[in-house]
C-alpha cells in the first residue's frame, strides 16, 4: 500500500476556473487521442485484462470529457464501427448521436425526484405509503421468503439498501427455449414466459401489466433485510417511479422532461423510443425493446452531449441547492470492496491518486518552478509515492449491446460520458479515468503554484501597534497536498514555529479549500497539520488509531480568542489569482500580495 499523507476529503487545491486553458489539460488531450488511436488500431490496451482484444469494427462509441464551468467539452472522441456503417443513418457519429443508456436511467430518476419534489424529507418515507399494494398478503416478513416492506424507505430503494429482489422477470431463464436437460423441469405456472431481455422480440411472450409486476414483486424473496448491505435492484426503481407518480401527480417520464430536459435544453433525451432513427446507434431488437413496466430502471435514450450537460449541471448545482448537491454526492453504504461505495444511485469508486509520477520525480519544489510539476501523474501509485484518495461518482449501465457511463469527480469539477453500441466499454472508461483525473489534479496543482503561492504581507504595523512585519509565505510542493504554509510571522514574531508548533508538534501545515467562494472572492481554507507518523504498526499491521483516520476530527481542535487556529481566508480575483490572506486566530488582518508579485505571476 502506498503511503497516505494525512488528508481531508475533497479538493486539495481550488479548481481552476478555466480548465481547458491549462497546460496539463492540453497535454492530456494529446495523450488521450494517442491511447484511443492505439486501441482502435491494435485492439490492445493495458486495461484489457480478460476476454478478446478490442474489435474496432464491431464497436461504435462516443466519449466526452467536460468541465463544470465550460460549455464546450474539454475533449471528445467518436467512432463508428465498420460493421455498423451500412445501417447507420447520418453523416457520422457525433455528440448528438443517440444511444440507449440502460441503467444510467436510474440516475435520471433520482435527479428528477430531487429537483421536482424539493427538499429531501420524502426520502425517508416508507414505500408502502405510496404503494400500499405491497402489503397485500402480509409483507411483514413472517417467513424467510417475505420482504419487510414496512421497513423499506425511498432512500433505501434509491441507494441499494432496500434488500428487495433485483428483478422479478427481466432476466428469468425459464423464458428461454432449449436450455438443456440439466435444468430442473418446472411445473405448470412456474415458467415466466414474459417479455424480458432474454426474449425481447418473442411474439408469444407476455407484455407485463403493472398489476402483473406487483404480483411478481410480492412473490419474490428478498436478498437481505433492509439496510443490512447494498444489493443492486432494478425493481427498486420501478417502485420509486410509482411513488413519484403518487407524490407529483405525473409520470417520471414527464417529470424528467419538465424538470431536467427542458431547463437544460437537452435534445434527443427521453424515456421512450425516439420516433426517428437518424443519427442513432440502432441495434435491434433491443433498440426498440419496450421495458414496461421496468422503464425507470433502464429505458432511457440519450446522447453524449446531453449526458455531459446533465453532469455539468450536477457539478455546478444548476438545478439543485448546493447543500442538496453536496448531500447527494456522498455514499450511503460501503461495499465489500475497499474501493467501492454506493450512493443514490451512485457507484462510487475510490482512486489512490499519486502526488507525482514515479517515472518523472521532480527535482525542485513547484513553489520554486511551477513548470517542474510531474509530467505524467497517471503512471500509477507504486510503493513510496505519496497518494491521496479521490472519489469518482459514476452510474454505469448495460442493455445487451448498449453500455453507458456518466461519471463526475467533484474534487476536480470534471466528468465524462462514455456511450457504446458493441462490447468494449471497459478499456474506454479506464483510459478516460487514467488520463483525465490525473490531468485535472495536475492542472489544479499548477494553477495553485502560479496564482496562489507567494508572499502575502500586511500593510503598516501589526495588530497591537508594535513595529514588525506581518506576512505569510505559501508554496506548492511536489510531495505535499494543499498550499504549504512555509512562514507565518505576526508583528515580527514567528508564530508558525514559536506559537502554533508549541501547541501542536506538526511537521508541516497545508491549507485545503473547504468553503464555497462567496461574492467578494473570499474562501475559507482549513490548515491541515502533517505529523509524519506511521500508518501501520512496526510489523506492518493496520492500526485503527493512526493519525490519518482521525484528521477529520482534529481540525479546529485548538482555538485562540474565539477563532480556530486552522482557519485561513484567501481572497482571489475572477481568474483565481490570490489577492490576500488572513488568519483570524493570529489577528493578521489582511495580508496582500504585492502588485509586483501579481505582475510577475501574470507574465509567467
């Protein structure tokens, strides 16, 4: 396990206001293009760890990488498979090409409910309040096969914690013909000859009604008790859609069109089959497969441009209050994997992002030379390279040949969409993550070195009238996260070493942005003390009491005169350039960056 520096959850540096103009992003474009070109030409990638090589002739795909603050994508790449050209109606695949997005539909359902229903109190309502039919015949877990419907909330349904069955008929093998003699013979009435993914165009299969589906849902055994552990469920989203209809008085399809598609100006995005096949990645029979009554779990159609627009709106809190967005972008439960948690309905993957590239170890601190930052931090995180955790909030989907992904990195203000017809989405997603998350981290680090690092000095005398300098020196170092406080002098006194370190025996102090930027450009940063203590025992065993596990609880552990020692406030201009810094606890007043420094930074 690579060493983990003490860290807070969230961005280590402020997100650059215009990512597309940063050198790191420009370099990422070339690297991304090269990796995809190689994949299409050779069929090989380090991320293909099983199965056949990538077959470019059999795959059509669209990829967009986007920033929360820019209308145009940071990068996009589209490909029309050779074997699909004869049936593709249009000039070529682009950002407006329509795909089935399968289970990404679930994200649209939750987003619609959050926007339309206002607040979040409804999340803790019981599903039986809105679908009382679930209680017919009991529903209170008298036997091992009964679901505890009275304990199932809308939050548990949206976040995979309801414990209810995954499906009731979508992929039931009994509907398939010719399974073989090894399968037990089913009695009359046990064969579910209903329309599903395994027989989407079978004319003899029954199209389920809502009443049929409720009967089948009640008959299925639960996977677990509610809130015990996360289990993926398509059925949960049918029930969520039914609850939404009772609460809002409209279908979830209409709610999405009204609350999401219209205000964001989305084109060709809906829960129903498009009337026109032009510029669409059509693969029958699943292109036209009517998923009723499963529609809310995977029926939607959309484009890479529309999903990018949705992702930008989430990152920027365009349709939701920022506090609701922040609450939404949090896990509800962990899984059995150290790197995967579950949200509503986010699939949250935790990456260990190296602070610098082991193949390009920096020779100087970036505070001395902003251009000496790592050339390629996407080389991985081997031993002895410090890393920090970054959470990617994603929703993936698959429906036969259609695979889809919409993902965002709140720490970096970026996201991506990958839509495919044909099999091969895994290396595409991995290449996107490998190149772009590291590039966004590097861009923020470079911007901080160029625009925030430096000396900030107060004008005139100190807080008590004594003659002496008051200033702070901030830098960005290759092996540290956050802005490093190199010096803090108040009225000529070295308060960093003689006062602060006297209370807390830290090795270094780093400033992390934790507050929103308010109207006058000010933002709260919290100082994170680094102790350099080991993460494991002397024999390498995990220690529950290691300092990194307690960092979140140690901020503002000490205060002075009513202000936490950790609080710093940095003021920036619209371009993110540092204008002033103040430490309320140490009574520094406003320490300003000199005009000479501002000019020098601007020229560089």
